[in-house]
């Protein structure tokens, strides 16, 4: 697999437009995408995996339980089953369970991000991570995806993260580009302008 340095000089991309990752992360992501595609459930699995990974990042208690080497694997799998159970696609439950059983829970977010990027690349889309203080309605999501698609020059898959620390507006990341449209950012710009800093 070849890596190409992005124009921003930071993040790299692997074949298919997916973010380059260490070989272990990339291997897990490839396997998850292959299974989800075979099940005809790639979009659902990528979304559920993304949401679970973000929930784990946002919950220190959940993260600590799933990464604790002293905690029995069966107990960890019980936590996953309780959280995902009947609500998630079986391929999502299997993927999360396998990652945790293999002792890779700390890498779940990286694996999830690589799955999302690979799935978007397979659809010839790009991924926009959107942080908002409140959930976005379906119509807002569609309009935002269309607007970002015009800017990006390609169709955009939105991954919305509800983040209470975002004060009014949105923070959008597409690859290396961050668009901070929050009230807090605007206030900081006004403050900087007024103080001459």
C-alpha cells in the first residue's frame, strides 16, 4: 500500500483516500469494511462504529472499563452487548467485540475513523466531521452536506458529533481543513481586533 503526503503536509492518505494508519489499525479497518460490504450494511456499520467510538471517547468510565487489562474480557464483552445489543447491526457488535478482545480498545477511534474514510472513498465521497452543541435535524444535515460538497468539490458524508463545549454554530473538519463557525471563535476575533493582539 502506498502513502501520499497531503497538500497540507500533515495527514497522509493511503490507497482509496483512507487516512494512512499504522498497519494494525489499517488491517482492522479493511476487515471491518470487507465484512460490512459483504453483509450489505457498510453505511450502517460505519455509522454505528463511529458513534460507539465517540461515545467511548466522551465517557471516561466506559473507556476505562474497555481498556482496563485487569478487567476480564467477558465483562468487557458484556458491557459492549449491553450498550449495542439488539440496537446495532451484528457486524458492528462483532467488530467492536473483536477489537476489544484483541486488546485494541485504545485504538477504536482510529480504527473507526479509518473505516469511515475507506467507506467514503469507496463511494467517491469525502468525510466532514461536524461538531455542534445540539443535534442537527435531517434538513439541516442535508443543507450542510450540500454546502460543504460545493466547497469540497465532491459529495460529503457528514459525521455529526454533539459537543456541548461548542458555543453557538459549528466546527467542521474536512481532512486538514478546519472551519470554525462558532460564536466563541467570532468573539475571540473581535476581542483580538479590539485589543490589537
